């Protein structure tokens, strides 16, 4: 039996990975567990590792790394803590491979520790571009530390190959998040309302706004968002907290103060994967700069207002409305999203991240890799 361990550090990341975890658990050849770190273990972000426990998924280890600050130096120190903690863990416990998703700083640190122990790394969502965030560089660095790649579109698959990866190890599977939208049984909206004590019975927006880590004006951008939300007071706003990136805590404090002074706004630490998707399904629009607005939301037929440069370079459906991080631009984009024309267009849009049997393809290729005993030793592929 092969020991497969899945790294997760955020609520959103686990929400995507859980489908793959459940699919792999069906295979007698695989023993599946999780490596839990980052925001999952923070009181400030809702101790979201509990969702993993509630799902009955084994947690192999919990390694705290977050500090009380989120300035650049603290992010670097958190990466150091991740390297130290997972170096000790991998020296004592050697899984047959680890699976990672995306582009976060702690993910890069863990991949470095695994690479040094010659533990194969399987990477999801490589080849993507997010020019407004440091994640852009983290993602491509993780690609070079990985020996098996699952890209979410054909363009991203080609870009991973352009980075020197052998085409035989790079697969266009579509995005797990889209598979979740199509296959998961979601709770009733009333369950969310009861949990958060907030009515969603009139048009509402789901809001997630993260710092653009290549820029240093998170406060100004969040002010613009808040002013735009006030200008559209006919909506209710269900806001989720920003990630633990540099500037994230500032955004969360601003949204907390804003929500405390408004009857039509609520800020929650985390909804969890199923409740988040349910909230999106019934929303009038999704607002902010989260990757979810580009990857999963179009599959619900819901418009996305994507603010600023954080997702610059990513492929997007025609239901995504891009705007600058300025109050007037955000106000106009919300108005466009609420228009009958855009609401109708969103309901029939094609999502470029849609695949077929995404988790099944991933599972089969992981098993094949493990049986072939592939390692992180590889040759740069010239195109």
C-alpha cells in the first residue's frame, strides 16, 4: 500500500482537495492522510482543521507556522518554520509522495523540505499566471520541485512544459473546483443563515478580498471596496476573511469594523467548502479578487466582479467582469453584474476550467507514478 499525504494550509485549498482525497480513499492501493498547517491551525482564522476531522479524513501531522504579524519578514519567518517543522517530520515519516495545490508561500517551503528528502511531489494548478501576487513566483518554483503535474487548462499544461517539464508527466485534467460544483450535494441556504445568524433572502454578494502582494496599497484598495459596497446598499454582503498573506490582517480589521456598523454586512472566518459553494450558488454576484471567482463561480451561472491585478493573467469566462481597485470602477462593475444582460449571459457561459473525471484521472496517474517508482530526479525538457 502506498502512503500518500496531502498538504493543506487554507480552508479554500482543502475545499478543492477534499474531492480528490475522497476519490483516492476508494483505492485499496492507497493510504491517504493530510499534512495540516498554516491558517487551519489559527484561532484567528477559525481553526478550520476541524472541517478535515468532521470529514473523517486522517490528519498525519499538524505543524503550526503562522506568526502574529503578516508583514513580509513574518511571511519569510513562517516559511522558515514550515521548512524546519516539515524537515523533522519528513526525516521521521517518509510518505511515498505528497500532493500539493497552488502557490502559497508555505507550500513552497514544504515542497523544498520534501524535495531534499527525495519525496516525490505531485502539483495541482501549475502553469497559471497571477501577475498581481507573489504567488506567481511561488507557483512556478513549486513546478520545478514536482515530478507530476495536473494543470487546469490546456494553455496551463503547455506552460508547465515550457518550464522544462516532460510532457509525459503533465496532464490537463480541468479544475477540481469545477468537479465539486457539478457533483457535490450542497446544503440548503437556510442552513447557512442559521449558522451565521444572517438573512440571505434578498439579493446578496459573496465577498472575498485578499491583499495583492505585489502591491503595497491594501488599505486604499479595501477602502475602495467598502465605499463601493456602501454605494450598492440594496445588496446584502456575506464576506469571508482574507488569507494570511502580507496585508491580510489589515483587510480583515477593516472589514470587521465595516460589518459592525452595517446591518446588511457580515464577516465570517470561514464557511467551509460546502457552505461556501452553496452561498455562491444563490448569490447575485461574487465580489473581490479570489481565484474562486474565476475558477468555480462561472459554473454556477453567477457573475464575478474581479477587482484589481491579483488575478491578472488568468484565463477567465465571459461572466467575469474585471475592474480597477477604484471606488467608481467597482460600483460600475457591480451595476453591470446586476444587469439583466449579464445575469442572463452568466447562466449560459462556458467555464474554461471544466474537465471530465478530474479526480479520477489524477488518482489513476498518481498510482501509475508510484508503481513506476518515479523520483524527483528529472531531466530538463527542452522544447
